[in-house]
């Protein structure tokens, strides 16, 4: 089943709007009282509520410069690699799931982000109009939300 969502920047952060569901809020930093591992720096929180008290996922920068996507309980869902801003020609993105599955993809011209899965099936795509589609059987929606936000905030 495919989930379609769009991201909308605002003065306080981003809002992710899944089709047919309540909006998801994105806040800079991590929730108050969140315990970070040694060497991790807080980046942003994906939350079901406007205050950020109900985090769906927390994203932190690790020592290696990658982004770790953590569940609300603190377990690692995935690790993201977002290319540097200087990389202008078809930058490479990577998602490494907790089970070891690695999905890589490059920005293209028509779909601006395509991450290929097993047997060449796209796991996550972004249209030229900013609409994301994720195949939920292949990628956790929290990781897809984190990738969509990181593409713009972390570059």
C-alpha cells in the first residue's frame, strides 16, 4: 500500500500532511527530557501533536555525520545519509534500516527523489510538485517522513 504526503514549511517548523490523515508536526530539537546517546546532536522531532509531546520519531546527528531516526522508545529505526549542500549534480541519498536493508537513490529530473528497493522497485519518490509516495510495506512511514524533512533541513 502506498502512502502519499506533502510537506509544508512554516515559521515554527514543517508540517507533513498525509492524504486522509491528521497533519504531522516537525519541530527543531528533541522533546524536553529526551536522553541522547554520547556524541549525538539533536536535529528534529516528528510528532503527532502541535506541542511535540507525542513524538513519533526523533532524528539526531551521530558521530559519523549521519542522521539516526529513533522511535519514541529510543530504538533505532534507520540511519540516513543526506549529501552535502555543495553536491549539486544528482546527489546520492541512502537509508539504512535497522534490519540491515540499504536503499540508495539519486535525485533526478522528473521525480526529484527516487530511492530504489529490492528488484528495482521504488520505495520512496518525490514528484516535481513536492508530493511524496512511500511504499509502506518496504519502508516505515516515520523513516519516510524523516527523509522528506532531512532532504531540505539538513542540506
